[in-house]
């Protein structure tokens, strides 16, 4: 293809042909014969071909199985007729105050889930994923990678579903999260008491809120929005909600079980009116809402929670080396002055891992190989020379920087795991230091110290 930017268009082409990133690479025609670029791409795809096929097979089986499950659920739905709906409405829903539209969507959600859980092809495809290597390389293509989207979809109900009127007396339902409409000044007379970062979880039973005329006040649990950023500590699972979006920013919620509150029906209607001070930001799925309420009820009968996927942040990293004259030269990588990638954070072990975008590997290799060692500070030459070796360059994009201390320190060693000759080797890996990782330019030490550090990798900011 001509006259297109592969960097921008490749992710769309990959999705169009229905490939995972581990089975897809792109290369411009003008550089196909340049150096070892094509050979590196082929070697990368071949190395991880088996694992990539396992993942692709599971995806294909899930799509086919889900389609079959929809057909089976549809057959069940066709067994319900107008007379059944009439009986359901007159005998059940009229007493509950629940609308048939909301009730039937909820019932069919569970029927479809039941059918998906019974599909043998989906289960066999999932079982095959257990064979994927325990120590795969990052193989990162950063564009489009966003684990928080997956977490949001497991924690919250779809907002379009929440918009449907269910016939409830109260404008609230169990699992709702109330947030201030304003991000700045908030009235002290509202339930938020002047704090724009204050949020509330609706903990009253859903049946009480549905029938609600005799419910004098709904139970609310207070919480606080805190920044969700790679430089901030990430919460664990207790007393927290890991992700919520307000505007274009993302936050996590720390729930304060020592701050219960109540709200009357009239006040709830006033707060949630179109000109009111509050809005329903999200609604937790049943299992997440139940888990949070059980925690509030002193951990009695606690409901188990599915482990959350690892949390990742998109990052940009500037790479530079010290010269013998005391300067710091920023390496230009193709048309850019920085590397892109992702930072994976393991809150349990307080460690982080950085994986670099493999689409930049060739441009970075060209830049590193073009460094004149005669211009490099004497005490940093060994690190620069080490990275000029083909195996070390590849390792930077295979394993990235691992075992970084988190929360990040102003600076720490940037080390590569030595390439292993055997796959699945459990022996301890030796780390090869190649420089220092700095959390922002402000954390750079003096020029004399930098001359002894090898490469200076500076974590600039998150990238879009």
C-alpha cells in the first residue's frame, strides 16, 4: 500500500484481518531490504507462533460458541409468549413495581450467560490457553493497549442499560455510584459537603428501592476519588474500586466504611434532577456491588471476586547518553525523540515492568548502532557498547525492564534480563545493567554522576 502512514494505519489493518498483535507486524516497502529488519520480524513471529495460534484459536472458538449460544438463548426466548408476559406482569411485576422491559432484559442476560458457560468449544479453547509459555516476551505494540477498558467492563454495567427506566420508586438502585456533576466548586449544602472528589455507593437492597414508598432513607457508603496514575500508589482489592472515569480522567475509589450516610427519597430526587448537584456515574455489576457491601458488613459471608487483569499505563521514555564533554545527547528514534510502550504494575509485589513498543525496534537499533563510542563518556562506554550487540538490542524489546520498584523512585537501575538459551528455564536469570531509569527530567543528578550511569532513560509522561 502506498501513501499511508503504517504507524497509524497498521492497528486498523490488523483488526480488519482479525489477528492478535503477537501474530502481526508491519514493514514499509522502502526498508524491506534494509539490514536485518525482515529477518528480525520473521524470527519474532516464528518464535511466538505456537502461543499466538493458541490465542487465535480461543478467540475464534469464543466467537463461534457465543453465536451458537445466542441461537440457543433465542430458542428459549421464543418459548415465552404474550400470555406468559401478561402473567409475569400481573402476578409478579405489578407487586414489585418493576417494568417488563427491564425484567426481561435481565432474565435474558442470565440465560445467555448460562448458554455461553455450557459451550464445549469455548471451554476447550480456554483450556488450551494453559499451554501458553509461562515466560512470554512482552512483544508490545503499545497503540490501542488499554487494560483499564477491560477492567471497566468487568466491574460496571453498561451505561446504556442503566439508562433504561425499571419502574423503581427511587431514582437509585443498588450498586449505583453517585458523583458530583461539578468537578470544581461543590455546594456545602449537598451530600458532597463541598468536596468534588466525594462519591457514594448505594448499599440499600434493590427490592427496598424498587418498592420504596415505605423506605424512609437509602443507605450510602462514602468514598473518595483519588488519581489513577503510574506515579501514584495503586489500591488493592479491599475497600476500593479500581477504576472510574470522570470526563477524560480516570480515578480509583477508596471507600470509607466509617462514613455511612443516608438520603431521603425527596432529597435523592432533588439531587438527581437535571439541575441537581449529583449524577449516577456508574452502576457496579451485581458481584462487585455485593462484594463491596459484604465488606462493609464486616466481612461476614464475603462474596469472592474475580482477580483483576494487570493494570497498565501507556508511557513515553526519552533515551540519552552522556558525552565525554559532559553533555547529554538525546537519541532520535526515526522521526521521534522518545520510545513508547507500557508500564505493567503488580500492586501485590510492589514492582513494575516496562515493555517497549516493538514497532520502534528497527529505528532504535539504527540509532544505537550509529553512536560513536569515541564521543561517549569513558565510564559509560561499556553500557553503550553492550546495547550495540544484536542480542542485547533484541532483549530490550523482548523482556523490557523488569523488577522495577513501585511506587517509582526518582531513579533506579535499568537492567536487561540476559537472554536464555533454553525455553522455560527456571534457573535464576542474570541482569545486565545498561543505565538508569529516571522518573522525570527533574530527577536527573549532576552531569558528573550521569557520566557514570550509561544510558539515561527518562520517564516523561503518559502518552495518548
